[in-house]
C-alpha cells in the first residue's frame, strides 16, 4: 500500500483525525453506511477542519463529495433525532426480556419455547436468560411457558431500536471539542496507562475499514516489536488481520529456542463490538509500554503476543452496514435465506451435529454448520495455530478469547460438565488471579466471576442437562487438541443493562480491565504467582516502613470502611484459595 512506505510527522499528527473520519469512502466503504444508521446534525466546518480533511483525503485517497453533497445533507436536521426507518423496520417492535430461572424444569421449558419460536438468545445460564423477542410474539412465548414463568420476567430494553440507535458511534458529534480531544496522536506517551488520554481511537467503536489502516500504522510506528500478519482469508475474501508483538533480543540463546506465544482473540461473534475494541486496547497498551514499563518490556521479550481483533470480519462489517445484532459469519448454507455459521461451535473437538438441538438448523443463531470446521474463519484460525506450533518453532502457552457479555472468566471444558480438565487447579488459580486483577485495576473495578465454560453463560440453549452445551468451541479445541495449558474465554462488560450495545464510554474502562487481566497472565506465566511477589515485598521492608504503614492505618478515618468490607472479604477469600493451591 502506498501509505506503508512513508513515515513523516504528518502521520502522527493526522492519526487522531484519521480515526475520527472513519474513512467514509475507503476501500470497501464500510463506514459509509453509518449515516444511514445514525442521522445527526452536522457542525459547520472551520477552515482548519476543511484543510485537515482535504489533507487526509489526499494522503489516504479518500474521494471528496464536497461540503454540500447529498451524503452530508442527510445529516442536517433541526428537530429531535429519531432512529431511521431502517432501524425501526428491523427492530421497532422488539424488546429484551430477562427471565429468572429457579428450577431445571423452568430452564427446560424456556429452552424448548425459544427453540420452537427461533428467538435470539442474548444470554442463557442456570440463573437467568436474556431473550430478544418481538412484542407481538411475547404472548405466544408466555403461552408456551409454565405458570411459574408467566410473571418471572423483567424488561431489560423496552425499545430495542432506540437502544441500538443510541449505541451507534457518532462521528459527527455536535458538542464542542474538549481540550483532550484536540490532542494529536503521539507514540511517545508520558505513561502507558494514559492510552485513553492520548488516542481518540478508543473514544468510539471503529469500523473494519479504520481498524486495518490503524494496525498498519502501528506496524510502521513501532517496527522494532510489532509485525502485521494475516491469519487467513474470510468467506467473503477479507483478511483476518493480527498484530504479533514481541522482541527477540540479539545474541540471546533463548532466541534459538521455541518461541512461547500468547494468542488473544476477539470478534468471533460479530455483534460483540466491545471484544474487538478490547483486543485493540490491550495490543496498543502493550505496544506503547515497551521501553517505558519494565514489566511489559520483560513480557514482550519473553513472549510473542498475537492479537486478533476481528476473527469474523465479514460479520463485523455486516453489523456496521446492515444489522447491528448479527452474530454469525456470512457464509452461505444449504438454506440460502439463512446465512451464517456460529464460530463458537464450529471447531473440530467434540463437534457433534446431533447434540446441538436448535443449532443444527441453519436459521439458528447458534448454527454449528453441517460438519466440523465448515466455518471458513474457524478453519483458517485453527490451521494457522497448528502451523505455528508444527512449522514455525512456536509454542502457544495461553489462549484468551474475548466475548460479551456477563463479566465471567471461563475455562475448559465447554462441551461437558461431567469431565474435569486435567489441569483444573492451575486453570482456576490463574482465572481467580485475573479476576482479582480486574477488580483492583480501577477504583470502581468490576466483579468477574470464575467458573467452567459449561456452567457459565453460553448464549445458547443447547441441552439443559450440562452435556454438549458448548460443543465445537475454540476454547476446548485450543486446550485439548493443541495442548494449550491455559485457555480461557473472558466475557466482558456488562451484566445485562446494555448487553451487546455497551456505550462507547465503556470502551476504555473495559479495555483497562482486559489489560489488567492480560498483564497478570503474563506475570503468572513468567513465574510470578502474585502471592510470592507480595511476600517478597514484605520481606524486604524495613521495620520502620512497617511501623509507618501501621500507624498511618490507625490514624485513617474509619468513615467508609463498611463500603469496602465486602471487597476486602473477597480479596481475603482469593488469597486463601491461592495459598491452598500453592501448598499442594
């Protein structure tokens, strides 16, 4: 590409504007459809803004439609902003209901009703189920349920069309720019934790047509430790891009050994935008922290980190262009009017067509395909991973698959609860540590629960008896078939208030939580189990320091202790669990 060969100050100064522009006419024109989803009043462009836009278009070969084009004219509005007709036609009568489940019989009844009506399951576990349903279908749904469930539901979203409209990225925000928003992108950060203050890329969700050039730009800005690689081609012929981040020190004997690799992926389900943005956030934070943070620098020297933000690029593009809540890939099936395969059920380990229930129907959101690895993207990803281990001198030591929502850290197995993984204690130990790191990452850090994938929220109603709930999952495939010792699926924010429509204001807080978990993962794999680190710090403290800390604690006002009592108890419980495992 022409822009991969130049490296000038203009690249740095224009990056923030480049991300905000969202490439209205670049390549596949994916972002150009945003105006059809969100109509918003335009600001009158200043001379400086026009010059900036002209420069961007000339460098990035973006066609200019002129300031008075029809594309811009459709934004001009003086009245209240309402969802466009396309959204109203698709989602105007839809709501999202949460059913509280108390017995296995209620779970089975709801499962059967959802499968009969082919409803969109947002979340389904032993405690509750979040179901998207048309208001006209609600009476039919309730008619299929036992009396105990007739009034056991509450609406999470009363007007789904409006909720979708409010969640869409707004690249024409009429509010005046803040001081922070006028700061240009800079690869030289004062603190690597300040990613959200120096790069407006993470102030909004970004379309695929922006993510690809952004990844190329990172490759150009940080050539010492960043490579842009291609996992393979999607069903529709798009690249599945990835960033390989790591440093191979010269004259180091380790450089000739098998390279330990950590794979972090997102975007398997197209509508889970927060998973894609979180992979990008973690990647960017690791990249820009190299040379500034001793911990991160050591991790990049010890491991290769492969970040795959969009495993399902076709589906991701489709959520921007057509259907915000599309889940599967865009592959053609035996039923031509029901496209797509669920990548989370398409892998070869324990793939069982007969056990998937509704997922053997091409129209189901959980359709597993007509055979293992029928989904092109799943096959490409598995082949790439196996090729790394067999031919490229790499050992994948950890695999993390970001999803949303429910705030859970899930470990194998997904396909059954009747068989425990051989390394269960190690998996639980690391998962509990990551959950604690997330909770402590921010002043209002969220609680993430830890459990096996077969028990956690699975966004599916397949089999209520605990078997084959998650057959053909990448989690089980990487763990069992590829021998990856630490494999996890992390379901990010939130717990249902917004579901898949998490506001853009949560991109950075969620990214920080994801980064805290991955940082803990890296430290854990380097032998730092957390408890030893804290013990070592205590051992080297002088008596004076210990007394000083104790006296300061005694003088501290006790007001507000009650509010932190629950968190302290949780931390103590985690510490006890970890100590028990270390003594084994």
